[in-house]
C-alpha cells in the first residue's frame, strides 16, 4: 500500500516541559481538535488519554512517554470542513510524544528527543522558566532539536505573558520571537492576537473548537502593532530580502514572513512563541499551525549518520527516503498486559513490512517482524507497513533493547546509541512471601529492560537484591508497578545514595601475583600510575609498555583487573570515577604467566596505588527550587541550612518566595513531608541533579563505618 502522506507533510514532535506546566492538557486538546478523541480527558479528573497508566491518573503526572498520531490542516489556509478534497491536499500527519516533566523520569525525555525532529516546549504562564524547563531545553540543544514555545495557563491568577517571555530570553535563549500575544490575562483572558494575520482570534463552542477571527480590539491595537514590529525585525534579521524591505519601511505580509521564520527555526536561529490556556481551550489550534508551519519534516533535517558494523570507522548516510535500505532505532520498550512486549521504533530510511526479517545490528541478531502497531496512547491500530519518518511499535521482538539499531539484513548500519545517566538512589528489596520470590525476579528483569535508568543487582556479601533508580518517586513507582502489573508484593528498605569515589593526587604501585604449587605456577607483575582526571570525564587506561616487557596479550587482562578494582573503590566500597591508570612497567614468566595472574596483579596494584593517591568520597549534589509563602521563608531557609544546603538566590514569584539552593541528595529523603508540614501544605519543590562533590570528612567517616570499612584511608 503506498504512503498516504508525503514525507514533507509528516512531523515527528515531542511535547516537553517542567512538571505541572500543562503538557498533558496541551496533548489532550491536540487529540480533541485533530479528531483523534471525541471527548477531552482532564488530568485533574484522572481522565487524560495520554496518561493511561493507573499511577499517572492517580498522581496527575506523566510517568512514561505516550505516543500518538494526529492530523492537522493549518487554520490560516481558511479551508472549511466541507472542503474535503482541498483539506486532504494540505493535511499534515503529526506523530506526537507526550513526555514526563518530573526529573525522576528524565530518561523518557532524553530517549524521545533522540528520535524526534521537533519539539513544543510548554511553560507555565505564572512561573515562566522553571528548573526542569532548563533541563529539557538543554536536552533539546544536545540533540539539536528545532522547537517552538507555548506559554500556557494565561488564565491563572498571577499569569504574565511578558514576564514568562522575559524569563525565556534571560534563562534559555535571546532568539525567542512572539508570533501570538494574549488578549487579556487571568479572568480577562479572552483570546489571542495572531501577529502574522494581525487578527484577534476567539475560541468558541463547548471546547473552543470554533475559531472566530475579528479585527483587533481598539484598546489592544497599539499593543499588537508594537509586538508585530518586534516580530518583523527579528525575522528580517535572518533574511536579506526581508531586511531590505524592513529598512525601507515596507509592511511585510504573513505569507512572506512564514517561510523566512520556518528557515530560521530549522537553523536554530529563532524560536517562535505561542500562547494561550489549554485548560480553557484557547490558543492550541494556533500552536498546531506553528507545528506544521515551523517545525521540520524528516526531509528538512540532515540525514542521519551511522557506522558500518563491518568497518567501524566508515560512515553510512541514511537518507529519509522510502526507496533506501531500511534503518530504524528502537527507543523504548514497554510491557503491554494484552500483547506482551512492545518495542517502539522510529524509521529513518526505507520501509518496514510485517512478516519481513530485519537485522538487530547492535546485538547481531535477526528478528522477525510480526505485528506492527500505530499507537494512540493506550489504544492501537495494526499497520502492514511503516515508512521513513514514521513512529510505531513492534510486538514480540526477542532480543531488541532500548537504543538498538534495526536495519536491512543486506545493508547493515549501526546508528548512534542513546546514552543514559547512572541511577542515584538505591533501596534493598525482598519478596513478602516465598510465592513472590520467583515472580519478583521476572518482574524486575522486565522492568529493567523497559527502563535503562533502573538497575537490579545482588549484594555479593549479603545476597540481598538492590534496585537503583533516578529518585525516590522513580523507585516508588517501580515497586507499585510490580504489585499492580506482576502481582508481586515486596518490602523495601531505606533509600541509599549512590556515592562515588575518586582520587585527588598521583601515586604509583606495584602488583605481584606469584603462586607456586605442584606443576605450573602463576606469575603476573605490573606497575601502575594513577592520576586524577577532570570531573565527569570517566576512566581512562593508558598502555605505556615498550619493548614487550609485558606481552601484548596480557594487557587487556590488566585493564580488566583494574576495572574490577575500580568498581569496588577503596574508601567505602563505592565505584571510583575520573581516574587515569597508566601501565608503565612489569615483568612476565615465559611458562607461569597467564591472563588470570595479570588480572589479579592489576587489581592489587590499583588498590595499593588508589590508597596512596589521596582518595575521597563524592556525593550527588542536587539543584533545588523551593516555592513557599513569604511567612514561611525563615523556616524553609533554616531547614535547608541544616541540610548542608548552599542557598544561591531568593526571588519573588507573584505572592510566593522562590528559594534556589544546592543540597546533598542524602539530606533530601522525605523532604516532601517536611516541607508540607512546615508550610501548612502550601510549599512545593522541584529537584534535579547538579554535580558530584567531595563529602565532608566527618560524614565520610560515618559512611565508612556504616559500610564496615576502615577509617585510615
């Protein structure tokens, strides 16, 4: 069956934002206005279609990214609903992923942005740019994702379009350009002014589905003209022909401005800003016009680059064309109670057909493609084929994990993997009954396959199972999902912080492993030098052996021994990071030397050198924003100071005080309860990872003691 929508009329976009900015409400309105749903689901009523998990509906937050496909004809074309043939010519297919805003589920944003071409960034019209807004913005920068902004909630008390836009200029980018401005704020928010058309747009009908265009009210005319002049100036700066017209003082029509703004948006030179109130059904259709007008189709972006698995240095370009050999990236796994394992994928080139075989290039394994589904949040529709630019899900792949490349068997290619942050919080977990024991292992394995930031390991000394994730809420949701989806009851211990170790000085040490028993002995001898590296730069092993004093075949064994010792640390048994290890000398025995002997020698030398290289313990430091009424400010700052926090700034936001601080993660467990009781339930906070920092000596000593390690290091 041929492609229904040409690739230039396809948009793959994500909706990203800080928690509570109204992302899911925006997505729900998009589904309604594009005809995908016939009833608007409200987050506050637990009815949102995109938040389909029970936990999401109970908590009113998004936990897992939900995918859907919608169709849209730009409103500025002025086509009526009865002009079906004309509408079909201009209809665009929009694949949308609604992502979580909570920092614990940031991996969902990361992996979604990796496969998307554009993004809509939603802001709260009262709060403007918030900490997680900055995080998702940086993630979009990392993947070079063109984006548009939507300043939401302009009907709320304290909302200000100008303040919110100013916070975008100040904290994110000076290149934002308003293409729509509100008519009134708070209870007076009646509609918006479309600066391209220079018309007032009002939203009528039960759900604001009918657009009424009128002349701009006289009391808003000067305001609109001032904003339009700013918009034209910013767009003209990016286009020589328009600059000339602008300098001549000629008025430039929306038809000329739109393509220029599109080019500037695709080149990251400008970011169009829309506004409205999704909850009150205002502005979302104009924002959808922006998705079609300014965000890229797969053709507008550089073709994706991959590597030839047979020759890792050779690059392969994958053009977004149906006629090219097939290549796709699996970006998410999800266990479905009805169909089993779903693998979400994005097609970069070629066509995927059900019943065909593809190569999982990452695992070097052939997979048969069974059912292909187009997903609408929690409902699905079967497809026979998926084309370049499409996003869908495959049922029942055996060996494909998040970040794996799927490609044509005769034209293998390896696309860039998705990198995930390490978990920061761990808890011990045990099944409540013997019957739960076996089921728990299966549940944990399934959940860790779905979520690359969730890890499961067994403590080698106590044999207890330890689960690790991005935060308390993340692990709480995992345990809740085990109970609901896998019917496993489990007890958990107290949350533990993922500490790290590093060195502050240089040191050398010798490692010898010599065993002589009857017959062949064991002989391994190495000398290592340790040097500290820059924070977050990782581990590096350098081979400085010359003249074969340690044979080449034993060097990987030395590195393996060093890596094993790194994982155990020397201060309190935590992994050691940011260390350079150089192998510079050693000796071997022509008969008794072996890989195992050199591995043990490498481990001995590393531990000895690490103890002499001024080892220290590091702890994760979190960036925290606390919002509370002014009357509780003293209590909040006093409490934060007692938690070893560094308070960086205190600002006003409407009637509330905002405290920005850096605080160790170990001090933040249970903070939500503390803050609520301290502020009579009126305080809120958000937290995200900032950096690792050395633990104060007296606290490091307590951690060593708790871990049963000596304090003489």
